[in-house]
C-alpha cells in the first residue's frame, strides 16, 4: 500500500489521487504499506509477521494544520476492506492523542468508490488546545497494525501572536441609537454632547474606544453604494463617524466592530439572509432563531464589504467582531456539513432525507440523546466554522489592522461555537473575554475553566466586566468595588502562568444611562482605571508606582446606639520612581474634597489640607512620602489620581498593609 501527504495549500488533491489509484502504477515518492499482527491493547505496540496489501494508497490531506483545521486520512484500494475493522490513532511524542479527548481509536467510514476503487475515510479533529508539534498517524485493521516504510506524519502549528501592548486599557460603546443629539454628563460634572464619551475615555486612561459600528435590525436604513438598501443600521455607523473624527484630540484610538450574526429586535432575521434553525427539545419542533446562519454566504460578503471600509479608514485602528457564534440551541441547519466534515455515521437513508429531516435528526442527537461524541464534534465544528469565517474575512477584506473578537466567558465559549485558540490561529490579535453573566459564586469557576485551558503566551486576552449592578452581586462590596475585584481577579487568574494582556470596560452607554445601582459613572470609571493601574504595576510596566498605606484608624462607634460608623483614616502615599531617569511634574489628586472625603497634607505634621499636591521631581529609583487624612471614608473609598506631565493618569483605590 502506498502513501501520499498533500500540502495544506493543495487544491485538487482528491481528483489527482483518484487518477493515480486508477492507474495503480509505481509512483515516485510513495511508500509501501504493510499490515502486521500485534499484541492487542491500549498501546498497540507489538511486532510480528508482516503482510503486504497490493496496489493501495494512503493519503493525508495536509502536512501542516492549525487548530481550526481537521486532518483527513483516506485509504484507496482495489481490495475490499471491512470498514468496521479499519481504525487509526494519532500520536505525539509516543503518546496517543485521543480524538477531542474522548476516543483513541478513530473509525474509518466507507465512501462511494470510483473506477472499481474502494475508498475509506477517517478524520482527525485536534483536541481543544492540542499541544503543537509533530504528530504521527498509525493505522489498524482489526487487531493488526498497518505500518508504512515512511511514517504518516503531520505538524500541528500555532500561529505567532500579534504584538499587543501589555496593560491595554479599552472602553467600548455598544449603542444602536445615534448619539448625535444626546446630552451627556462628563467626568467633571459638565453637561455636554456626545463628546463626553471621548472625555470619559480619556479620563479613564483608555488606549482605545471600541465602537459598535455594524448592526442589522431592519432594512429601513441608508442606501448602499449600488443604490440598494444597506443591511447596516444608521445609528451605529453615525456614532463611529462622529467619534472617530475627534478621537485624536482626546488621545484615544478608535476601534470599529460588527455585530456579526445576531439580529436583535422582534423582526428577526431579514429576508436577505438565511436564519439559523433552532430546536425545541421539549416539544420536538424546529424554529427560526434570531441568529443568521453561519453558512449564510450573503452575510459573510456583507461583513467583508463593511470591514474593507474600516481597513481603508486611517482614523480606525482596530477592527472587531461581536456575536461571532450561534445561539446555544440553534445552527442545526448546518447538520449535513457537520456530518460530512467530522465523519459522523449517519443513518443509511441519509442521502434521501430532506434538509429538515437531517436537521431534526442531528438536533435530537445533540439535545435529546446527548450523544457525547456528536455533541463534542458539533461544538468543535462550530468553533472551527467561526474561526474559518474570521480567517476568510481577514484575507478577503485585506485586514492588516489588529482584529479583536468578543467571546463568552463560560467554558471559554465552546458551548456556543467559539474557541480562543482557533481564533488566534485564524489571525485574531485580541480575544476580549466577557466575564459577566455570572454571580460571585460562579465567577471563580469561570476563571478556573479558562486557567485550565489556556497558558501564558498562547493568546492576547483582555478581560472585561459590565456596568450593571445586577451582574455584580457581592457579600459585602458595592457594585463598583465588586467591578474592581472581578477585574483584578480576572486578569490575574484567567490563564496559567501569566496575566491577561489588558482590561476592557463594557460599556459607556450603560455607565451613562444604565443600571448603575445608585452609584456614579465616576465610581465605575475609577474601578476600571485602578484595575488597569494594578495590572501595569504587577507586570512591571509602570515607571512610577504609588502605594496607599493606612497606619491609623479612628474608631467612630456611636456610643448611644452602638452603631458602627465609618471612622477617620490616616496614612501615607509612597510615590516611587522605578526607572533610572528622573520624573518631573507629578500631580497627586484626591477624588473628593469636602466635609466627607480624602485630604492630602501639605507638610508633615501640619493640619493644612489640600486636594492636590505637586511634586517637581523624583530622581531615578527614589521615592517620596505624602501624608493623607480621610474623614468618614472606608478603606475601599480611598481614591487618588496620579498625573505625570499631564499625559498619564493612573487611579489608585486599594491600600496595602505596609511597604518594605
């Protein structure tokens, strides 16, 4: 039996090999394949007498694959082989790599033969975040091992990561309505127009503002370049153009993102697109979901056309995608493709079934029977399909700007057709992980799922939380304090051996007009800015470090009612220059200054209070101490702003016990 491995970029592989198989002549570069008896067992490593099979071929679909590729192995022979006896295994460094972590023995299915040639096909799907490197395919026939003079090998690759700044700070705006006529309150209490959004982004020290720009709800919007009604609503596009034109004045870069496959609103998916098909397992019926099908070619073409414009716009720095997935229980219209690509054994009458019948059969396998192999193949295939769509959009739109995607937090997105490793291999630069929709008990479990899955160096992950007090429950912290806590625990605990690349704030419209729970935008802004400051500090990316130390607490208990009140705090700030060069013009400010708040003390031992102090210079590797007094403020309420030469603003909210 002979063997051929095709390159990943090869296209007419099947036709070419069929013609060779029909000729059955000697081919240069092919190698003979033998069958040998062996000791049956999990390792399958016995060696005994070999038996040769004449005039047969083994074909691998590629020599190199990424995590969102699958490897097809075909055997073509003029001898009939029992497909139930044919299996294969994949090994790395001598250890078996189970298919999706579930089974070591991967079956072959018989394909329709041509020219009296018998054809058998098996598919290897790399497990979730399978370690990269050289892999070997070993074939088996019953209890006999099939070997070749050359090994059947391929390499699983990992795409190099895009260079992204450590400590990246992002705020986003998810808003369907136009902001043009909106009245907004800025960070200093000033009432102004939509420019307050840019003011807030600058105030929070954001590197970029990511703006929802492409959303489909109905076709009552603007006309496209060909005079057709555009699928993209006017509001988000207008918001993008308003903000990007003035962002540079605020020192903020702009990102534009697309709500890819979800259609909000009661109208559902417009006629322009094919909808995803969902399945109701309780009543056994199919329904049109609010997601556009991942297989909808028109939607993919519309996205490509839109983001081409983003790529060509010099005012746009990042390009992103949200809702790049199916719903939890829809997408089943793709059943024929899943069955074909992942080698699921379908019923004998499969080819005679209608699409509706195939869809219902497959949905029942997932939702009712919960067949573990089919469920896992379905999850893997959806994640692969999403990654392939991103890869295609990047290629056909000619995207060279950093691409980010929003992914779900639970189980690193796999239950809805997302996988960060596949997305990075597809060319995504940043995965923005949404760590919301969880209570305080679920939150650590969500992080544990990520930490067990992805390691430092395998992806640029930025984590984010949502301004919504209902999603920020806590045993004793306010919603902004819980926001800060989850950000810190999120970036430090999301991956094994490292931290997240940055933090994103979701979103400015919610902070301006949403469910803040009685707290101000400023409270959440400080929570975000302080978490970014701490990330930069912990990763050694700050030249100037400021720590808060509380050394005196005044008990302020009401003697008559025995009620505990917030007392007075005293302490000091340690302002340290970690660089070797001098730093100049440093301003330390308190957030509040009034009857109840935080005061800086101008001189040691004096009672002269101020809301800000100016440090002319701190030489390299030296530090200064500044005393403060806080009246009626809890430890969690200590807040300071650090301004360096009017350019960098850091926010500090969390005291430390002591400074060595």
